[in-house]
C-alpha cells in the first residue's frame, strides 16, 4: 500500500506543479494585459505641444503683420510729406500770426510772429511788429529777451517747451523710428477733424507713445496726440496737435495752420503766411546770455 500510494501521489504532484506553473503564467499574462491597457490611452492621446506652439507662432505672425502695416502707413505718410526733402530739413523759417487760448477761449487778438528753427533743438520766436519780445531755446537752455534785458525762462515754461519738442512730429519721425526696440501698432480706421483717417501708434522703449491720425486720401498727418503724467498731482494729461491747410514749399508739404489742444481745450493756434527751408540760419540767432534776474530788485 505504501508503494501504491507513492506511485499515485507522483502524478498528483506533477499535476499540481503544472497547474501552479500555468496559473503563474496566466497571472503574468493578465498583469501584462492590464499594464498595456493602462498605457493605451496615453499612447492613443499623447501630450502634444504643437497646438500651443502653433497658437504662439500665429500670434507672433499677427503682431508682425500689424507692425508691418503700421510701418508701411508711416513710410507712405513721410513720402506724402516730401520724402527725402522732408527728412533732410535742417532749418525752418516761418512768419504768421499766433493766438493763445485759456480753457478753450481766446485771450488775445493774435500776435504776429517770426520763428526760426534748426533741427533738432534750436528755436527762436520773435513777437510783435517791433519784434521786441523774443524767446530763444538752445538745447536745454531757454531765454526771454525784452526791453528789460535777457532772463532765463521760467522752469515750467522750459519744461513745457522741452516736452513738446520731445514729442514733435519731426523728432518722432526722424529720431524715434530709428531707435532700437521701437514698437509700431496699427489701430484701424477712425475719424479725426471730420476726415477719414487711419491710426498708427509709435512707442519707444521708455514707454512713451505718439498716435498719428493719417488722412486716408492724401496720406498726410491730420493729428498727433500724446499723453504724459504730471509729476506733482499724478494726473494724466493729453496734448494734441492738428495740421491743416497744407501747401507745397520747396518739395515739402507744409501745414499753414497748426492748432494745439490741452486736455481737449484749444490752447494755441498759428496761421502761417510764409515758410522756407534750409536757409543756413546763423548760430547767432540762437545765442543769448542772461543779463538780469527778475527775482532780485
């Protein structure tokens, strides 16, 4: 009986061993299926950075197209102004009549004036028929000349003048556009001074911006606007300059009417009677020396 039992147990042991081996293989196979199943969704939908990259590229492309359109309009405007003749202006001589305003209302009957300007920072304005009130600006220095003598310009007047010069149309077109990092923005169609225009903004790396309103038909500038924040009260102010009555002078389209606005109110208006360019103005026109101090007796 013992030998029989031993003989019978051997097939049973082999069967058990085979069953265990088969079960182990089946478990491994089942585990492999589960692993593959868990990986399948990830492989079917792998993360793709392509859409984000495409969107980014599309955004850059749109920005570049916008800047290119703005640049094309500015170049077209410069050509309308006279192209190289405009860009090569070295000095300007003007005669006319100027009117000043307070809160949008005229506070004078108009004063005849003569103006002599040499790019980029020399300016002389002579007022009255006798030409006996004179303002001279040379770089960062300003002077007022009257029958009393020559005195330094008031600090506020000098600050206002320097700001207008910094945002002047010729300075923006001849200097800002050549600065590295300048940004151009096309802002679409609009209406300015009852004329259909296209808006373009020029921004430098100092976060200073000028918006130009360009005539849709003539491509000449209709208006220029900029804003600045007062360092004292922190309020933002807006200054506009409107150009009208253009005439061709020495190959340059010249506005014979220039109107300035301050926070929406008219502040100054000039009507020119004559304009000439590149007259080789003498340095002596822009030289002055303080002879008295109005703060002292």
